[in-house]
């Protein structure tokens, strides 16, 4: 591959931290320099603390092109291909997202924004009322954690470091929130599994609700039960939708941020289709491909995502990934839709399609720990289309993941297939 000979370690700056706090302390000045004076420093590759030494060389070997405006390189979760892609983010990508986020959360006017090219240009458009302090609870080598730091830099406020090296703890988040001096708004960003931990700790959930002005939750679908528990505790949850390719979340509670346009590509009779996102946060393409693939549109670029959604009165509902759709007996089934219906009746788990000679894919419910009865599952969906009702159920010890809060559905499907092949769980073959 040309990428293996075109770029070398000297072409990028590799940053890693032994402890989480070390990573934050080193990232803030490195990122500030790149946002303040784009193009003057080599692109920054942020590695996870536990990453092997060879990972930096592996990443560099995969780079097929390196546009001059790239300031930070992150890896995607690999949900589309099973292998992470490399995303090159410009100062404009990062700052457009951060500025729009701070304005939205503070309820400040969002009209008439100019696309920022530098940190100074972004700060000039940020009113004092939108300044905020952020608690860091996500790994900074992923886009959600990285953008917490970008927003902190833009607001000229030091992030409150949450120790997550030994795993997330609601007690640590509550203590960090309680230590805030109240001089600015206080925000944090979590994935659904972290929020679940918070709502399970009722006293600390109320403490976090009292201290935080917003708790952003993204990275994966938010289960109905978790959302309801958070609302009952008074936690000001803001659901975010976005990806590494859009500089993180660009749609909050279904409403696009300033400068973002959302469209549904080739919707079906129900208005469901693939989601297209356009704006200054969108990258031009992957560094692993030989050319830019996301066309220029206005001041930004546009990307056709692999996610399915529906627009109603300007509000986006995300329905899962197009490549997760299960075709069983000739019917198309969106796993997330079935999972949400089951969660509303108390069944928490994931739907996968196990290859099957009769059905094409056997709609299978996978639980963590202990599996519910198949009859009970099917009865819970008695008023839904027949194809929604699982025809198999299995349990796994732990759901496999491929990033913060993201389920590895490919691996989960294989685990389910292996369990059924070994005679575990229940299945129903008759039509």
C-alpha cells in the first residue's frame, strides 16, 4: 500500500498518557496550540493509555492521505466495516461543533454564526453566558471525550478530571460535580451504560441532577428504562447523535445544531431512510481512502451515514444502523426498534440475526447473565408485527463492546450463533 511508504512517525505527533489525568494534562496544551494556529503543528494522534506501543506505527501505516488542514486523528468505532477507520479533524470541524454545542446548551442565539477557522474566531462568537465547565468522564482518544476537552478550551475553563482508569463510578462523578464552584454552567458527557450506573445510585443521581446543568448522553441508543429513571431523578439529559465523522454529536434531542442540516435519503412509505448530515463539522473523508469522499456543500461538507432515521416537524428520530437491519423470512427488521419495544415491557437486551437456512436470519434476543423465557418475550410483542417477535433467546456472560458504550453486534451475533449451535437457550422454528 502506498500509505506504508508515504508517511512516517515524524509526520504526526503521538500523544498517550499512562494515567488518565496525565493524558488530559498533556492534551490540553497540545490541542490548544493546534486550534489557535492551525497548520503550524503536525497532526495529533491520541492513543489510549493501554494501547500497545506498535499501535502508533500501525495507524501511520494505514494513512493513505493527510490533508494539510488535519489537526487531530481519531479512530472510529469500526461499526460499518468491523475495522476502525481513521478520521482527520480540522480546527474548523472541532470548533464548529464545540461552539454550536455551548450555544445550544446555554440557550443562546444560534443564528448568524460564522464558521470559525481558529480558536480566536470561535471565542469571538461565544458570549459569557455560554461559558461552561466540563467534567471529563470519557476516554479522550475517542471523539466524545476529545470534544469535552475542545469545549473546555473554547470556554477557557479547566476541565474537571474524573478518574476513570479503574472504571466509571457514579460516586466520583457526584464528588466532581459537588466540587464545582458554581461560577459557570456545569456539564458532563456520558454513554448510556454510565448513565445506568448513575441512576442505580439514587442519592448520587439526585446530587448530580442538582449540580449539572446538562448531561449529554450519546454513543449508543439510550434505553427507555434508563431515560425514564434519569428523568425521575431530575437529571437534565440531552440525547446526542453524531459520530467521529461529524466531530461528535451534531443533533441534540433530535434538533440539529447551528449550521447543521439533516435530511432523509430516499425515504420509504413510512418516511424512514438513511440519514444525511451536512455542516462545517463534517470531515472530507477518511484518511484510509485515497481521496475525499464527502462533497463540499456551502461552508461545510455532507455525509450519507449508515444510520436509519425519520424526520417529523424538524425533529430526527434515529432508528439504528442500516447495516444492522435483519432480513428474516423476507421481512426487514430494525433491531433497535424491537429492542426499544421490549425494553418498554421490562426486557433488556439486544436483537441479532443469526444465520439460518429456513429464515435467512433467525431473530434472536440476547440477554446478559440470564435469559428470559421465549414465550414471555413473544407475548410482550403480541400487538406488534409477527416478524418482530424473537424466534430464539440466548444469554451471554457479558455484552461485547467496540468502544465507549457501543455494542459489538458482529461479535454478539457470533456468540448467539455459537450458543444456539451448542443447544443453549430456546428457539422456535415453525412459521
